[in-house]
């Protein structure tokens, strides 16, 4: 998985599912499973297009990495 840094100007940037899957290596089904479980926000809808806040995506990855690190120790 790529390390992604963020500056304050990007926190409110909207991203799509394609970006999230390509950058994280996680599947679309995985993200929608998290949404159904209430562990990731529902998308913001623009017509038929779905977008998420970049900051929410990064928070999910950080939480996932923290859980993985905790299990490793």
C-alpha cells in the first residue's frame, strides 16, 4: 500500500471509488461492506456519481494500519 500524505488544502477534496481502490489496493466490495457496517461514511451523491472526503479515506487507512500494527505486537 502506498503511503499518502495530506496537507490541509486537500482534506476536503472529494475522491471517487476508483481512486480509493487504486491507491489502497482494497476492493470496491470491501469499501461498501464497511459502509453497510457503519464503519465508513456513505458517499456524497452528485447525480449518479459517488464521492467521499479525502480526509475520511485517510482516516480509514490510518485506523486500519493502527489495528494491523497492534496485532503485530
